[in-house]
């Protein structure tokens, strides 16, 4: 008997051609996909462990369901790389996360097979229910499929969706990919519940809901039931009674071995045949097929480039703004027992592991639950504690209501470490930190600091904790400190260099480095400029306003969305201010390239000032 031909993902008609493969060919394809994933991410960076864990699941989904007629919604998109490969994007996969290349997340404008955008967690059930409901109204018989990890279950939006979906009478299939790992280890009662499901004896008596459903569909169901019973792990691994999901109105299938294609396909076909809301529980191993990622899935959730043979990063990271923030907070925590640290499943990403190790009783990982984190902080503060919530700028967006209602109205003191503020690069529109400034400046009783170096960051954090009141945001960029200016006079207010010139350049944060370089470029062309680096950027101080008002011409460069920005506020106050900020969403690419495109590189700053003066 001759060996079966190895499928070539670059020559197949996808995704339809997947259904013509034998089981053995599917397993070959999974091997090849893992090699592609490891090779590409090792060069481009990205999310590795989660994608390695969902190779078989992605293949099974596309063999059972028919995209794009069936709508597949990936929660977050951290696990959708195989989906991209299986939907005809293999020839472009080497461009993943590169400028003008494939996005690291699902984007409907990239492919008809990306049914919904996926950048932030826990939206998949609500989105898929909307798609399924629309299809029901339109008489469309196809399915909507939501695929989410167990980490997403700590987000409240999931439960809002489940509450409405269970009794919706729609063709909705929710696939719970259970790997017991999000970015930080899953926490809370829901995580414990799901772990119980993972280990619970799955055998259920023959009158289970799934079995009855299969019996009602003899042409499909009964042969399928027979196939399931004959699968490697038998029928006991297909049907699991789950009080929570059944009480919400769902049928429940699982747990399924997420790396057993035969079992996966049998379970998904059973779910599809029910033609009503179903939850399918799938167990996977994060990092499957690459030893370093299996052993350390958290480290390989989001990675930069690395050496495949060893797993070692190409660049050994030094201190970053995040780590400096975390270490300084731990030092302050040793002096002040009222300080509490809070994270939303980002302990390592935000540098809070240092505080967590030193003061475990005052450290709280609330899971993917930013809204809860802010209201929880308000509760802590009302009892005299000093909560410090470290959160990525793009995820802070979720807590706008809580910032206003639970913190600002009562002038409650809480410190927010706004990590990844500004352009973050390769993760694209959903992750760029450009909206925190417009968001926060619209809220009364709010103070914002934007340090440009580690020394300023330490001072601002100490000031925010010990002296300020109300909401105090300390925002800082992704990566490390590249400042090259004299730091002998660092403070929490501003730094002003007055050489008596008629032109003033204003900025804050890491853009100050670019401003200094722009000044050098302009000086070589006979144009001299003064500089004003803001540290406390909001509220606007009278002293700063007076400095700005005394100049003939002021250029304000800002790494934030223009509408609601600090530069816009100055431009509204003074007719001499020309504001340059970000207009619209920022796509994925390198940080330097994106700054250039948005007029915020040193060269573009200088060019804009020179052009303005020529046309004045």
C-alpha cells in the first residue's frame, strides 16, 4: 500500500479542499502548519503558544463548517493564525504583522473568512449571536461559530452574551478552547469551574441531550453517533453534563481532545446537527509541538523574534518602562502598606510580578475584567487604600463608565498605570494606545502624567500615589528608555529651554527625543527653536499656558488621537498653536515607520515646520 500524498497548503483550493483530505493527510498538514507557525513567528514575532495549541481545532472547524457561508468568529484572534493559513493566505503568511502585510488578528477587510474583527477579548459570543440572529431573520440556514479560550471567560461581556444566546433558537456553536492559560494564569471562580469540567468524568447516560438529538436526525445523527462511539476516546469523552451552560439553555458537547482530529470532527458534527445553541468543550495544550512553548506557554504567548533551535530571543530585553514601573511600585509598597496593585490578567506584561512576589496579600489579578478592576479599585480607595491599576492603554478603553461613575464623581483616589501608551507597532489598530488621552481628558477630577524617561516615571508614580487626589494616570510607552538628554533637572511638571527664539516646539513622553533631533536638523538650516517638554500634561497649568502665549509660533507634536488631545486643547486656546497629532486609526507596522507616517518622526517634524515657515 503506497503512502498517501502529502498535501501542499500553497497549492490547495482553500478552505474547501480540506474536506477532501484523508485523516492521515490532515495529520501531515498539521505538522507542516506547525513548522510554518514556528518559522514565521521566530522571524516576525507574534502569538505562538496559543496558535500551536489550536492547529487541529482550526482544521476540524474548517472541515465541518463551510466558511464564509458559516461565520467563524475568533475571540481576540491570538489563536487564528492557522485559520489564516487555511483560508488561502499561506502565500502572504511571511508578511504577518509586517507593514502592509497580514494582520496578527482577524480583520473582515483582509478576508471574507474573517467574519468579525478580533483584537480585544470576550466579544466573540455577542458578535456571533448577532450574526446567527441576522441569519435566522434572513432565512439563512448556516451557522455562526464563536471560538474562545477559557481566559476570555473572565470577561463579563462573555456572560452577557451567553445569557442572551442560550435561549435564542439560533444556529450558534460556541467552542470553548480550554488550555488553562491566557497571558497570565487564569484566576477566579470561573477558572476553577472550567478546570473542574476539564477533569470531570465525562460519561453520561444514554439519554443525554446530545444523544437524543442525534437519535432525532437518523440520516445524519445515528451514523454519527455510531462513529463517535467508535472513536479513540469513546462516547464518554463526547458528552458532558454542565449545569452552568445547560441552565443557560445550551446543549453541551465535550470535553473533546483538541489534538485528536477524528474526535474533534465527530463532536463538531454533532453540535452542527443540533441546529440550536451549543457549547463545545475542547481541551488543548498551549504551545503544542514546540517544546519551549509547551514548557513556558506564558513566555510564548506574545514573543519577539527568537532562535528556533533554542527558543532564545534574538534580542535580550533590558529594563523597560513596564519593568521600571513595577519595580518602583514594589519599593513604594514596602514603605506604604496602603498600596495595592491590580492587574487584568497582565501581571508580567505590566511588570507587576515584582509587587506580587513581595506583597501577595496586596496584589490582585482580576482576570480579563478591566471594568471590575476599576470599580474594585474604587472600593479599595473608599476604605483608605491606594489602588494602583496597571493596564494597557487599549484595554483601559473598556472602563470608561467605571472611570466616570465609580471614581470621578466622588473624586476617589486611584492611580492608573497606562502601559503601552501611544503607538505600539505590529499589533495594529486594536492595540495602538492612542485614545487614553482623549478619554481621560474628558473626565473631571483627573490628572495625567506622561514621563519621557525612567527617572521621570519614578517621580510621577511617587507623586501620583503620595500627593495627588482623584484619578491619576501615569502613561508610558511600550519598550525601553531611549532618551539622550540631560536628566539633572527631571521633575513632574515640565522642562523649558528658552533661548529667546520666536518658535516653540511642545511635546511630551518619548516624542521629546524626536523633538530634540528635529531641532538639530532645523538649526543646521538656520532655524532655531525653543522647546517645552510637558510631564504633567493635564490639567493645563496657567504657567504653561502663559509660556505658550508668549510665542509667535508654536508647534505641538503629540502621539495621541487628535480629537480630545492635549494639542487640540492648546490650539483651541491659542491661535499661534499648530497641532500635529494622530488622525484616525493606526495600522500595524514598526513603531518608527508608523511615527513617520503620522508626521511624528524627527525628520517629519522638521519638514513640517520648515514647510510652514516657507508658506507663512
